[in-house]
């Protein structure tokens, strides 16, 4: 009887032992992976942190300025859309096509790969937009079970939807292209994050939150970018075959944010001309950064 009980204990503990060994093995493999690719991941993390810092810096004027006119806010949103649009075209889509061609694909095959990855990136953000409850600063609440969440967290979800694609783009840019091109992309995103941080803080303040809370949450909104940057870089260095797919995916995610979020927000209050002028300025600035540094 004692022998049978001992055998049963051993058999009962076997799954836990196996899971423990697998966890140890997985942890070791992750450590080896990150240690081997530390320089690239560190660059991606630095780029993501720079973008987060720019977002934080953009919130600081709220400490002294109560609000901004709708026209200024819409111009800033348009500027951010222009930077993201140029980044998606020059820093992500074109390098993705080149990477696909360098892997031996014909022009048609390269175009189909990148096109499919762009659609996949946009579809993923569309799914997130539908699945996550969040609140637009103008359109109001969207997503499943939005009425059961506090308004603050709806803003947090909305901010995450805006910033995640930017972080992914920074990480993929550093891991998938040369350092100068990655730096140009990170710089452009950081520049547009300054007005974005200010607009976020203003929107929170206008929604009734205190000045200190609006600045704090606005600063925190950029923290998703270094996380996304490391994730994007890790995917690329894990498999070089995924490079064109990752670049295209990031471009598609950014394109979704531009079309579905930023442009509609900037055109709802009758300041379309100012928003469009801001978009052109942002596009040209990002183009110059990419061509000069890349």
C-alpha cells in the first residue's frame, strides 16, 4: 500500500515537474536570446523611451496653460498624422519592399507580401478597436462593455491604441533597417509625440480631471511605446524572414490609426484646413528626416 501511494504521489507530481523544467528551459532560452541580441534591443528600447519622454514633455505646458483652442489642437493632430503617414511610407513600406526583394522575391511577390502585411496590421488594429472598450476624445465611447468601465480607463485604452503602433514601428525600424534610418523614424515619431502628449493632456483636463492627474496620465500614455519597440525588434531579430512582414504590419497599424482615429478627430470641429496644413507640414518634415538621416 505504501509503495502504491508513493507511486501515485510521483505520478501526480510529474506534470508539475515537467512544467517546471519547461519553464526553466524557456527562461534560459529567453535569456540567451536577449543576451545575444542585446545591442539591437537596447537601441529599440532607447528609441521607445525617447518617444515616451517626448510625450511626457508635451504634457508639461498644461501645468501653466489651462486649455488650447480647438484650431490649435486640430492642427497638432494633423501634424502628427502627417509624420506618421510619411513614416509609414518612407521608413516602413519602402524598406519592407526592399527587404522582400532581397529575400529573392519577384516585384509582384514582394508587393503581395508587403500588401498582405499592411492589411494584416490594419485588421489587427481594427480588431483591437472593436474588442477593447475605449473612449475617443470627441466621438465618445466605443468597444465592448464600455459602460461598465470607468471613464479614466477608457481614455487609457484609447491612448494605448494610438501609441502601440508607434512603438512597434520604432522597434521594427531599428531591427529591420540600418541605425540611421531607425533613428530618423524614432526622431520623427518623438517629434509628433510632443503635440500628441499636449493634446491628450488637454483632452483629459477638459473632461474634468485635475491638472496634476491629466499631466500624470498623459506622461504615462507614452510608456506603451518602449514596450512595443522591444516587442517589434524582438520579432524581427528572432526571424529575418519576418522582416518585410513586420515592417508592413507596423505600417498598416499606423495607417489605421491615421485614418480611423487622428484624421476624423481633427476634422470634426470645422478646422479641416488647419488640420490638413498640419498634415502637410508633418509629412514633409518626416520625409526630410528620413532622406537626410536614412
